[in-house]
C-alpha cells in the first residue's frame, strides 16, 4: 500500500486552514478520513478530491499481444507425429511466464499423413516455438528425414 496518508494537522497546513476546520470537514462528510485510534488519517486521493485536483496519472498499460499460428506438416505417420508433439510440448513447458501462457495443441490426420500444430500466445514465445519447429523439420535433415526413407 503506497498511498500517502496525512494527519489532520498536515492537511490543515497544506490547505492553510485551522485543524478544527479540517476535523469539521471530516465530521460533515466533506473530507473522507480513516480513524486510527484517536486520530484521523486522510488519503492523498481524498485530499485531492476535496481540493478538486485530478488524481495522479497512472502509467498506461502495455497492450497485450497474442499470436495465433497453425503449422501444417505433411508426410507424417502416427509415430513421428507423437515424437514431434512431445518435443514441441516439452519446449513450451520449459517457458514459465504465468503472465503470458503459451498454449499448443496438436492434431494428426492418419489418413492424409498430415499433422497440424496450433500455437496461441505471445509473439516472442510463439516465434521461439516456430524456430524450434524449423530447426527440427529442417528440410530433409530434421526429425522426419527418416520417415521419407521408410515410406
């Protein structure tokens, strides 16, 4: 709790009033205050509301960016799809940013020998997964290179 709190005397000094006048404002409901023991404490926001000053500006929130990507990999049998899905999910699970979770779903179509990988998340994390996939699938030299020889 970082909000500034003032005593009746501090508020009276800031406003150029007598402390009794400030207490009168509190009792009349013109100035909000919290009673702690036998003394009142006035929050900065309540003092600003009384004087008509605008509240302190808060920094603007950074807009959230989410990327949706679908990667289609052709010529994949069930075993290779399982290996690729496990690899991608393991890569995703090593990134622990609770504020920006990365979600991945894989689907394999056995009949068409096609796999789709759906990635939802922040731009940087999604790019990392796409780089991982690119490295693993690297033309004929990657994870599926042996599959073409078996087909």
